[in-house]
């Protein structure tokens, strides 16, 4: 069984994008693992790292936790690899958001919040261009949709949201709660974050995935100490 602790030892995009001989075989609507594609992913992530380091670090943590959820679901091989890459790329659309907005303390103005809400659409375009995968681009577009249909940008609901995006929705929210956002909320402890995910199950989150994630973190949450400051790990 792959532990979260082992996943946390994985560093850098090159490991997450490792290519097996099997994955080099062309498949319908699957990202082409060419040298150009992997180089494009690395370059895009490097631009994100230089543009806004907190978003880059957030994306690395989300990628690690998403992989763990995928493993819990029985995914292996290319399915896990693509989920990892999706986790790394899910917020690249924030390259179109002014860093002053991303770092603004307190409440955002309406036009500033609208700029934030456009990042899944920009991300979709960037990911399609870099990876050639319409599926992964759709996952990026949908990672802020809600189970009840009140998300953005399209307001789709329940099973209409791609499963990969539903996984990211839970993991992304968990990391955001622990890490905090200058414009959105103060940091939560693991206990507080899990309680909020539990309250959001069936509304914001796929209820089955929310339950799975909560159980997983409660079982292995201590290893999160490698990603978050000790002050955020209390009461788990």
C-alpha cells in the first residue's frame, strides 16, 4: 500500500511525469507523452513558480494528496500519473490574475473576485495547448464546480462534473483551508478543515469522495506535518 508519507518524498515535476513504455502508446484523447509535452508542462510550472510561488507550492501539495485519493479508489499507472499532473496544473490559469489580487488582504472587490473566477477557463486553454488533452483541460475547467450545481464557471452538478475534478475539489479546498488565502479565510487546523468538508458533503463536495477523504486523512493525517507548519496540525 502506498502511504501518504512516501508520496510526500516525491519531489519535482520530472518524477510525477515519469513515462513508462506502456504510456508511450497512443490512446484516444489521452495526453501525448512526448518530449515536447513534458517540456511544456515543466516550463509552464516553472513560469507559475516564478509568477506566484504560493500557488505553485499549493499545486504540488494538491497533486500529492490527489494521488493518494486516486490510489484509495483503486487507480494505478497512467490514471494516477494523469491525476498527479492535473493536480500540478489545475491552477495555472492564475497566471492571468494580477499577483496584487492573489496577495490582497481582506475582502476582494467584485471585479477582483471575477478575475479569480476566470482562472479555470484560462487554465483550460493553457492545459489544452500544452498537453493536447481535451479531457485534462475539462478537468481543469471544472475543478471549482460544486456537487449542488452552485459552482463556477458552468454551474454543472453531481456526476456531470468529471470525477477527477470532483477529487480536486475536495483536496483543493482542504489545502486552501490549511494554508489560508489572504483574500478569503484564515488558516484552519486539520480538525476544523475536516469538519468543514463533512458539512459540505452533498452540497459543495461529492459525498462519497468527501467521506473517503476524511477517513484517509484521519488515518494518515500525521504525515501532513511534512507539508504544513506544526501550528496547523493541532487537534487532528
